[in-house]
C-alpha cells in the first residue's frame, strides 16, 4: 500500500512509529540519541539537520530490528519471512528519525534559522 497514512509516509511507517511509542523506555532512548545527533551536527551556529536525521535513521533501523526480533522470528522462512522483510523495507526510517530530531532541536532551543537542510 502506497500513499500517506495518518500523517506518515505510509502505513508501515505509521505502524512502526506506533510500536516504538508503545515500548516502555524506547522513545526516551531514541530521544536521547537524537539529542546526541543534534549536538554532533551543530557547528558554528549551523545545524546540519540532514546529517543528524540520516544518522538517527540508521540507529533507529538497527535498534528496532534488535528490539522487535526474537529467536522465533529469526527462524521464520518462506512467504512470511518475505512479508516481514517487505514490511521493514517499506518503513521510512528517516521520517520517524526526523520527528525525533525536530523535537530534540526544539528542546535544545536550536534557532530555526540555523538549520541547514
């Protein structure tokens, strides 16, 4: 299914963001990483939002694979394994990451005029 879903890029992205939000402590862990990414991407009164978002996106994808995987899912084969792979491939990790980066930049009082995209 393509197209926007509940304000997200697609259903898979919306669904993953929902699952992330439901995991106890996971949103806080991601937000703390987002703050670190913002700090690293802020230099000489300029904030490189693209770099921070891209880095957090990779972190998010790896973290979610780790958090939502288990021994049973690792042994799944056939069409179900393909479906799970297609689901993960459809998630727009950068969209989820951008929400956290925006929130961290706001909390850290980064001047919007300093943002370089």
